[in-house]
C-alpha cells in the first residue's frame, strides 16, 4: 500500500446555495487544475469570475475551491462539489455543461496547464464528519493506494479503527472517501479538518473572494 498526504486550507468560501431537495447523495466530484507558471493571480481572478457566473446562472450546486499547500500536488487547485446522486450529474450536464465550458474557456483555460476529474464515494459508515457546514480553514488529506488483493482487508481495518474511535471521546472529525472513477484504484482518501486537532502549519489568507480556496 502506498499513501501520500497534503494540507489544505480554506481561504475563502463560495457557496452557490443549496436548495431544498431530496436526501443528499454520497458522490463527490473533484476537478484538479495545474496553473501555468507565473499565472496564479490571473487564475484566481478568473476563478472568481467563473464562480460568479455560476451564481448568476442560479446554479443550485455548492462549489468549493481549494489550493494544495503541501504534498505531491502542491500548488494545484481542487474544485469540489459533493452530496450528489449519480443521476444528478446527468441532469446538471444537460442544463449547465455547455455554457459552463464556454465560460471556463474564457476565464480559466488561458491560465491552466492541465487537469483531471474524478468521482469519489463518501463512506458514511466509517466517518465522523464535522457538524458545521462551514469548511475549516485548514485540513489534512491522506491518500491510500491499496493493493487490489488487500482491498477487503483495508476496508475491514478502517471499520475497526472507526469503531474504536467512536467508543472514545476523542474530539476528532474525519471523513473517508473511495475513488470510483478517474484514477488508479483501489484508492481511499481520509480527510480531517483543523477544528478537530491542531495541524502544524500556518497559512496566511490571501483571498477574500466568494469562493472556497483551500491550500493543501
């Protein structure tokens, strides 16, 4: 098994408001963007304009933008939308995808050097998530690349660890995710925000825009 980790810190928050709807789903989509050298400022300004475009389109989804500050993906930006059902993506694409791509071509593409998209399933039965809906200023993410023949063993292990933690009063919140599409598998991700436990890193906010920008 290989694992790697990174820190993420929320610098600002965009929330395209979530409207009343059916019970939230367990699918999260993550877009990863590599910014061209020397174009961080232009990208962040373009991202701000693009997120404003989402608001003006009355996009009902919430989008969070993070910046990775340590680890293998240092310097990359993550755009995350979560709590969806699989069918939601077809519905959103039919309504928004073409226009979203057109706006992104103007406001984002000139400053990006590449990227990827992936889908994760939230594992509620082994998670102890925070109750607040406001993202933490900083969080730690650890990725576990599991041997295919050990996936069942790994799943059993994290269940045992989760059960043990929940029997104590350890004031930690965390969430487990499993990659479903968009990369090497089996791949699990563990997320812990900094409200639960101090992380030895300091991040100075650089943005005060209507997005979530996280440094990881």
